[in-house]
C-alpha cells in the first residue's frame, strides 16, 4: 500500500513523500535505511497514489538533461558518491517535477539498485544507450568519466539541434510573411479592384478573372479555408505523435528530394556517435549494435544493423556491410575498416561521427543560404503576378482613352 510520511533527513531538512510498503513497520524500516527520521506516517489517499505512479512518466528536456549530466560528472569527479551527488543536483532543479524524478532515483539507489537500473523507470529521458554507458561506468568504477562522455554527446546533440532550429528560423519567418502578404492582398486589396472593374465595365483577362474568383472564394468561405488549414495542421500533429505516423515519417525522411541526403547524414552522425561511445566504454559489440539500433526507426538503417549483426555472427566485419550500402559514405566506411584492422574500432567510429557532425553543420548552413533567396524569389513572383493581373485591365482602359 502507499503511505505518506513526514521525516527529517541527515542534513536536518524536512521531507514529505509517498512510499510503497506492506505495512507501516516495513515503511519505517525502509526510511530508516535511507537515513530518514520519521515524524509521522499514514496511508495515502488515492490522488497521492496516482501522483506517485505518474512520476514514472516524467521527462527531462534536453537542456535540463545536459545540466544534470554535467553536474553529475563534476560532482563524481571531485569525489562525491552517487547519492549525495544526486541530492545536490536535485536541489538545483528549478521545476518540482524534475526534482521529483531525481528524488525517485535517489530512493531506488537507497533501496539497493544501481543507477543504470534506477534509470529504467524513465526510458523517455534515459534511453538504453545512455543507461548502458552508465552501467559500464558503474561496473568499471569510472562513473565520472562515463558521465563526462555522456555530457559531451548531449552537448553536441543540443548544439546541432540549435543550429538546425536557428538555420530554419529566418526561412520560416519569410515563408509566413509571404503567406500573410498574399492572403492580405487576396482578402482586402483584390475585392476593391473587383468593384472598380465592374464600375468601368472593362474587359477582364483570364489571369485577372482567376485572381478575382480566388479572392471571392476566400472572402465568402474564409471559415471553411481556416477550418481546412486547422484540420491539416491537426492531422499532421496527430501523425507525428502516433506510433504509425512516427514510423512513416522516419522511413520517408531519407527518401525526400534535397533534404534526404542531409537527413541520412544526420542519422548516421548520431549512430556513429552512440556506437563509438559504447564500444569505447567496453560494451560488447553485439550489445552495442542492439542498443544503437534504437537510435533510429528508419527501416533502411535498421536493415543495416540486421546485416551487421549477421555479419559479426558469421565472423565477418562491420565495414564489409557498410561498404556494400550506397547511402553510407565510402570514406567513412574505409576509416571504420582501418580501425577494425588495427583494433581501434571505437575511436575510428567516433572519429567518423566528428567528421559527419562538422560537415552536417556546413551543409545545413549552405542549404539555409539557398532556401532564403528561393523563398524571396517565389514571394516576389507571386506578389508581382498579383500586381500585374490587377493592373492589366487598367492598361487596356488607358489605351482606349488615347
């Protein structure tokens, strides 16, 4: 049953929480082993029990996860034990839900679990690869070093994500401005020209008539148009949130023109970084492949992982599989082959990740510079086409007056 308690920890701070135990005696004994002095304890009501159960679904945002991992690396490196380090980090958390997650880790550790096992409760924050590196650190007494490695991976991931978001901000603003400009012209400007054309009785060219008909439809049925846009956006949102939709997007993203190659390289960069780190942390190669496989849902790359697993099982090499796949950079595959031959597989894969991350950042910047003028050109062409279509009948009137 769930019991709520009020207690005092070893630092003298008050603690109020929920604990699961058979009875009050067992609960007090558990709390005593955690170093807590119980002042009051009673059976929890249903709402608190639900809260305790829901805490397992908490998620740390990437920025907060980077902070957590960095702080743990620093504290462990300076000689702190894991539980005191977690308690220090918990006090620095700004949001209560994030502090609740770390409190749960502390509780499980005090109950005798390893940190990697305690992290299983929060798979949306600590993925299998993350937990494998933590477990390797615990097994080899190098937890501080492994936390440093994880912090470096997360920092690079966050930096790349920020570059992508930053690179897409200006083109997105341009696109929104273009859509709002054209919508404003069709809704407010074109209807005034339509009334003027009726008054002067001028012959209207087909392009102008098309523009007037489109403006009339938007003016009359703007509610339906807005509803259609909202429906499309809602459908896209549901698609990205549902498991089938996520699989569909994961599979199609490498097949799209222009951005398919970049997406493939971004996935490869994350795969190489994870796989290289796991191998360098002395995780078994087959286990490392199984863990890294979860990095992506793209069937093309998952098929490569299946092929690598079969190759290793039959005594072949990873590089043999990589060299056969056309979407894997040959230069990187040859680098990995050299690392295999010289017993430096982990460092060679991590080196390939460094190269990919650097080149991907340059490719993102180049694509952004290409997208911006394309949007401006399209916007200018659309606005110019609207303007010409509106003034063509007026040119005819001017010619007739001469």
